[in-house]
């Protein structure tokens, strides 16, 4: 390929990566706003502005550990080329669109991880996989909703005892105000963990083109572009998934919404600090189930929850299969072979 073709392919793939980031915000907007909308603390149109703002400024509060993991800790950076990135993004985007149309809160994060693994396997087999990085991500599939569940359940118990002698009207108004704080924290965690996944993709793409020398890093323009793309996607909303997350799993009060968002935010903060690309969908779903179970187990619509869990299970292999197919097909128009 000549220099102009390489530049065109690079620009095209960066644009596709930012499209994925936008769709991530669109698909996962519900994660940030479902609880605050379902408790009627904020109307949907205002909630998305609130969430998008905190999605955008998340880079000011967190390091880029997750971007490092995605860029060099899932598949070997040395085997990454344009076709691998194209395959990974195609698999993730296709699965995101399918689940968004169906209103299923699947994981954009694990669609991307599945896409990377599928394309890596298609190119170089099992030697392409960074097993420790993939292993900790796989563990997080189970741990992030479990931690979100446990923290939300614990918070419900703490605040219930703390407000035992407080008049219900006063308690309700207090938690309506506190939900602005908890929703902000969750949106910060969402923006930090999810946007960094696309940062890692673009950074490893630049690295594969020799634009970073021997050191893998994330340029600031990549950081700002990814945060802006995610915030824009959040602004466009994801109302079908909001309904599933905010009301179909369990009915929420402002107190429960505060506990779910706070438990989810703490989980995301820890994961982002440790550089683990977790699913914000998994995390907030676990937290919402936790607050529902704190009331009584029957308060949780377990049939809906089982459907969501099924979507989690099939996300990585489905996105990986699409990614591998896209890798092979991409040879016809990215390399001419």
C-alpha cells in the first residue's frame, strides 16, 4: 500500500473507533440515567445532559490504566494491524446495534474485548492472546455485578437504619437531592472506564503505524476525542434500554436509586484504578438487583434478569465470531487481497 492509502486507512479506522465510542455512549446511556429517570428525580432530556457532562470530564479525575490494558493487555500489540482493528470494531459495533435495536442491555465493553480476541485469533491464533489481561477481564465479568450487588445491598441496609426515625417525606426529599450526587459519580465512572477502551484501540492503532516509537502511550487528542464521542452518544440517549434497566428489573425509590448508583460508582472507580475494563451494564444491573433484593427477593423480576445474564454470556463469543469474519473479509478492501 502507498503512503496515501495508509493514511486513508488510518483515518477511516480512527473514525470507526470514534463511531464505536459514540454508539457505546448511546447504548450505555441507560446505565448512567436509568435510576435517576425511573425515580422521577430528573426528566430523561435533562438526565442525559447531566450524564453527558460528567462522561466528558471523567478524564480529569482518572489515569489511563484501562486504555493501557485494552491497547496492550488483551492481544499482543505486535500483531495488531489495520485488519485486526477493523475486525474488532466491526464485531463490537454490529453486536451493539443488534442489542440496542432489541432493547437488550448487553455490554459494549465485552463486545469490544470479544472483537479484539476474535480478530487476534483469526490472525495469529492463540499466541496472539495476552492471557493475564484477558483473564482479569473475564474474572471481572462475574465480579463487577457481584460487587455492585453487595455494595448496593450494604448501602440500603446502612441508609435504612440511619433514616429509621426520619419522616418518610423528609427522607424522600433528601435522597432525591443525593441522587444528583450519586448519578454524577456513576457517570464519571462510566465515562472513565468505557471511553478509555476506545482510547486504547486508537492508541494501539497509532502504535502499529509507528507513530509512538517504542513506547505505548495515549495522546491527549485521543483522550479528548473519545470523551467527546461518548458524551455525544449519551446525549442521544438509549430509551429502550432505560426502560429495561430502570423499571423492568425492579421498581426503584430515590433511596434505592441512590444506593444502586453509589454502589455501582464505587465498583467502577476501583476497576478503573486497577486498569480493568469492566462492564458498566453488568455493574449497574448487579446494583439494581441488589437494592431490589434488599426489599425482598420477590421484588426482583428474575425472568428479566436471566435474559440480561444470557445476553452477557453470548456477547463475547458473538462479537468475536463477527470480528473474525470481518477480519477475513477486510482483506479485500483494506489490503487488496
